[in-house]
C-alpha cells in the first residue's frame, strides 16, 4: 500500500503540474519533498469513496471491479500508444511492436469481464476530459 500511495501521489503531482488537476495540489513539502497536498487530496477522495461504498452497501466484487476496470483501460490506452510508437518503422511493422500488441490484445479480451461496472471508469474519463478542456493548461 505504501508503494502504491507513493507512486500514485507522484503521478497526481505530475498531472497537477501539467494542468490536469488543480494547481493548488501541485506542492512539495519543504522538509520531506513529499507531495503533501496530493496526499491529503487522496486521503479525502478515499474517505469519500469508502463512505459511499459503505452507505450504498457496495459488495466486495463491485468494490474490486471498479478500480480493476480503470486499470485495464489504462493498459489498453498504454498498449495502444506502444503499438503506435513502436509499430511503424521505415519498412512497415517492426518486431518491437509485438509486446505492446500482445498486451493490447489481452487487455481488450479482459475488458468485457468487467461488465457494466466499466461505465464508472468511462464516466470518470469523460469528466476528466471535460475538466482538461475547461480548465487544463493552455498552450
């Protein structure tokens, strides 16, 4: 859990730096160099989600499938990017694109097993796109 929290906090810190989250959370603690405002935001977000899960009596399967669906969508997007980046050489398809292509295929095969709960992740993605278009970094 410590490694996950540390990794996610740094990821969210970088996203805030790039305009994907409010600039208010883009801050490092002077003493520890930890992204303290991101950690506070994560704690608050987790508390809200756990409260919603508790009062709506979400079962364990649902509680696990929602973030799993989000993770698989990340794999799909990342693998597709890998195929695009590595897949086009001067002489056609390159052998380096085999691994991201395999990862993309496996991720796409797993995606339907999440079922309707996948819509929760799609709603979050849509909200993120709206946020970035409305408030994201201007070039």
